[in-house]
């Protein structure tokens, strides 16, 4: 019987252990998609306690606590930070076989050298031990990132963001590269006309130019895209239910924009045409600058109206959606490819039913100009767990080139989430190790080690030009 979370955790064979400890473990981290706050990195913040760094904003843990019967008062409500931590500690024993159980204990081990299994019984002891360490310089935000050997990370930023904290980080002399990523979802959200107009007005005020026409709107957003590029951005990101690729004419979209500015309701067809036009233009700008564009597809968001009204979005009430992805995605990518304007692209699906669809879709638009030009991204959100990662890696292996994969990311709001890269790397090495010991791959340690190091770090470094 193996010990829980020992040095060979998830590594079932001797070959897997060799591949991980000699090749994967040492590699730095590029985290090219997350939701970390650049302000906290710029300030090199020390959190007051582990609740603030671990539980604030972590809807994965919130969902588990709610499922365990914890009152909202101890989750997002007015309870003290220790009371919230204690309720999480009491929940942890009930998360057996949920990825939170592994993540929680990996994070306690890797950051705090705590090897106990967290529960209500030792909550106060662990809380105090973590808090004492969090007050030291070694445990500042930048210190936490260095502990995990993070070299480069890309935050997720709205086009209206002034990027002052990214500028501050760059000018501080730190060895960490913190780059913005252009996320224009709000700029094309015609589902909420009032909200979209407020957004357009904010953009107008920001650039000091009135925006009353579609051309003026595109020009204003393009200026923000240019501004992001001047501040180090080379990545865009979109969080969409599905790709929008309706046929439209420029005249149609101009008229639709006038309706938006008049606060008039759009038909479904008009809504989809507007989104399609905006998405296409964003993709053209990305190609023009040599950026990488990312598309996170398939989340059904904010399903609980009662709790959405009291807690707001991104609080743990999202699920996998069953949207139809293939035909519109192919139409969108084909339109860009036909004009030789398809940027390097990463596709992420939330519905595992779309795994094979995504793995085969990328092959349609890899044209030999760049290795792995169109990527199927790592297992995302609800799929970011052992079973989901294994399925993604196996499907990509069967239908593409796993060796050219750009690897893992955290997609996280927590500075304690970086052991997820280790989790991924252990799973990756275990798959290769098992194949070697089954006689399905040659026992060429040096070549396999190189491939694993490429997937862990080198491929992303080359792909993103970091």
C-alpha cells in the first residue's frame, strides 16, 4: 500500500517515476491563462490569512461547501475568516475522490510543508501555522509564485483596463513576467443591450471620442488592442457558449449597431450577426499582430437566478452546456484560413462529449507553417481533474500530436493553485511510463524525457514567443 501523496503520487511505474523526477519536475511554469489579480502581484501582497488567499473567490470550494450543507454565511457571507476556513476544513474529508481533495493537500504540502490531512479537528492548528508563514517575505504573492518556479503568466483583462499594474510590475525589476491578455467578451455581448451601451460609453470616455457608429466602435476597440500590444500582450481570450459565424453584410452590422445605440431590442438573427462580426474582427487583429487567440467554449453560466441576484456572477452556479459546436466553429476557422488570416489558435471545450470533435477540428487548420498552430487546449474547468486530463491526453494522442501540445494552465483566481501543473505533469508521466512498461513505447528515456519537457514548458515558450 502506498502512502497518501508521497513522492511517487500518481506515478504507478518505475519508468513514470523516472520521467517525472528526472525530467518533468524541474521544468519552470508558463501559466498562459489565469484570472489572477495583477494589482496583488504589483503590490507583492502578503495575505493576512489562508482564507483570503485560498477561499476568497474560489467557487470550486464554494460549490463543495454548499453541497456539504454549509450555510452561505460561512461561504460568501459575514462569517469571520477563521469560521470560513473551519467550515472548509470540515468539508474537506467529504471531498474524497473530488479533485479538491488532492489539490487541497498538494497545496498544503508544496507551499506550507504541512503533511497532515485537513479536517475540522486540526483546522485551528493548520490555520495558525499557515498564517504565520503568510506574514513573511517568502510568502508574499511573488514569493508564492517563485516557490512554484513560475516564470511567465498571462492574466485575463478587459479592453478598458489601463494595465497600470502590468506596467508597474514590468518596471519593478522583478524576474516574473506578467502579461495582459485581451478578453473582449463584454464588448460583443448583445444579449444585454443596456449593459453593452454602458460599456460603449465607458470606452468612449476612455479614448475621448464619441462612438455613434459601428466603424467608430471598431476603431476605438482596435486602439485598445493596439494599447494592449504596446504593453506586452500577445494573447487574446474569449469565453463563449459557442463560436458565432453567421453570414452578414457590413451594412447589416452597421444598422444593427445603430439599433444598439438607440437601446432598441435586437432579433435573434441580428444578435448573432453582431457577435459574428465582432468576433471575426477580433480574430483579424490577433492575426495582424501575430497573437495567440484562445476560445473557451461551452459553459452554461449563472444558472441559479435567485443566488445570482444576491451574490452576482462567477460565484459557483455554472455548469457544462450542451451547445452544438462543430459546424459554426469550422465555418469561423475556415473563413479566417481562406483569407490567410488565421492566427495561432487554442480551442477549449467544457463538454467532454466534444473531445473528439475538438481533437479532429484542430487538424483541419494545421497547415505546416507552425508546429501545432491550432491547439486543443488542456482539460478545462469541470474537466480539470484526473479523469478529464487523462481523457484529453489520450484523445489528443489518438487524433493529433501530443508531442506538440502546449500543456497545462491553472485558469485560477488563487495564488496557491500552481500545484495543478505538478498534478498534470505526474499524470502525463504516468501515461508515458505505463506505455513503456507495457511495451507500447520504446524505453528511450532521453527522447521521452525531451517530449515531456516540451509539453511541460518548451512548447509553450516557443508557441507564445515568451
